């Protein structure tokens, strides 16, 4: 009966089995990247484009794909694991929104992964997407002059000054209770339940 089942062999992609970089990593150019042979071998247009992507804006640069020299479409193929990797990098305009139209393929040896040694959670927010929040959350003391605080309320055809102060004593509201007072021998229940006592 064992011939009815297939053996599935699962391989996991880990950081150090993928050239030290994973999809989703925030990356930057290493210092002295221009002296690397892998960067020098690129055309002048690609070199300029890489520099524009990394220095032209303050967005986080994220890895969106990793390729090998001779990659295969089959996910289990050994050709997908190699010693030389190329990394597709795009600017992250906001969380999870990558500028795929301006992505660029970069040799992995001119990139370094950012944020691995930091203890803070998440990526830094670029200054270009921050805005000055005008919300005033600090309480302000009321002004001394009551005339500046006074507002008017319309009641019918007339205007009346609005009372902005809180009452300091209970307000008596004229009303009549629906049932008699709940005092002994006067409660509603005493009419149908005798009080022994």
C-alpha cells in the first residue's frame, strides 16, 4: 500500500541559505560599493539607476525578490540555491506598498541588511510621509474674561446667554410621583400584602 503515497521533501529558505538576505528585508548600499567588481560590471545606466533608487528619496528600500545566476522555475530545483545572488529592490512608499514599476536588480554583495541589531519594532517612518499634526491635546485653562467665553442660545424669537458653568447644588425639578411614597403602610404593596409588625 506504500506505493499509493508520495514522499514529499520540504526545504525551507533561511537567511544564511539565501545569501544572508530574505524577501522583505530593509537594505542599503554598503560603503565602498562602487569599488566592487559586481557593481563595475553593470552598465552605466544601471549603476546610475541604482544610485538614484537609494539616494533619490528617503523611502525604505525593501527586497521584493531574490534570484540566482541560473535560477529555475521549479521551487525544489537545486539551481535555485547557489553561491551568487541578485536581489530585486524597490522603494516602499508605505507599509507593504512597493514601487514595483521602479524596482531594480542589484548584486547581493553591495547590499547590507538594516535593522537586525536594533531592538525597536518595525521600520523607521520616512520624513517625506510625516506631516505636522495640528491636533492640540494639551488642556488649556479657560480665559479670565467671561465675555469672551459667553455664547448665546436662541429660545423662540429671543437670544439668551448660555450658562457655561456647572451647577453646585441639585436642581429641584417639579414633578409628581407615579406611586405613593414608599413609607411604611403607604407603599403600593401594602394595598395587597398585609404588613405584620
